[in-house]
C-alpha cells in the first residue's frame, strides 16, 4: 500500500457511543404503539442501516404509512436529544488530533442522516477534526455498498490503496473491502466479532490506530 492520503471514519460505534440516545428515541415510538421498552443491548442489534431500517425493525407489523409517521417522530426526537446521553469514546479527540500529522483529509461517512451527523459532532466538539462529513443522504447508496467510498476516492483523487476506512460493523468492512481500500475494524463498537473478520486490521480501542505501521511514522500517541 502507498502512503495514506485519505482517512474515512464511521460515526456511531466508532467515534461515539450514541446507543443510549437511540434507545430513548426507539422506546418513544414503541411506546406510541403499546410495545414494551427495549434495552440498549436490544437496540444495538437494530442499528447500522439507517434510521428507517431501525424504525421498521423496532415496529414489527407496522404499515409503510405508520413507519413514515414513526420515523418523523424518531428523527425529531433524536435531533432534539442527540447528545443528552451520547458520549465520545475514550481517546478519540486526542487521537484525531494526533492523526493530523498524517497530512491527509479526514472524513466521516455514516449511515445516519448528514444533518444528524453534523449536529452530534458539533455538540460533542469533534466537527473541527473533519474536512467533510457525509451521511446516508449524501449519496444514492449507503454502506455496505462500496459506492460512497468510491465517490470519495474520486472526489479527493485518491487511489484505493491510499485510503483507510475505519469502522465497527460489517457495513464498514464490506464497503471498504468492495472499494478496495484498507479497512480497520473497531472491536469495541456495535458490531459482532464476526463482522470484522474481513478487515485488514483490527483495533481494541481508538487510540490503537496510532500503532498501525503506516500511521505510526507520522503520528504519535498523545
């Protein structure tokens, strides 16, 4: 692989732990249909494919119209409470600062709507680390499709071997692998261990990115 010229990060389960707030939003729409409350561990199994998929899976048997209504309520509530309980994973801010030494643009690519991505990153003080923020509505396709990553490779004029995709789920690893970029699986996130089996590298915590051989030379642990 050549020098790293583009760093792409997933958001939920990689940079931030948003499950507590997502669980509250999920239970709000379930309460409206008389369904029992879910625990954080239950909602963890529903995330990764965007808000509509989460709502559909959280409301089994709901019609398309009911899903539309619940999705609007879910998104409004999530936006209003997007950082009530959401936290940044340990060492993320410091590691992103250290990665500036690589000299490559850093982007977020999430399956969350881009407005929500921007809001939560701003609220948590992380937005300044990223040159661009992309969400589920930024491209015609979303992860695990490789197309969003291919679009970023074209936008930044970077070859696949010069790009790093960091994420916690099969969506990130499959998208990165399909685009031919170097993939790093974050085992501390929301995905099951088996979801990261196709990753080129794996880290147990975010600061361990700084120990990867192709990043270590240009960055140092804070």
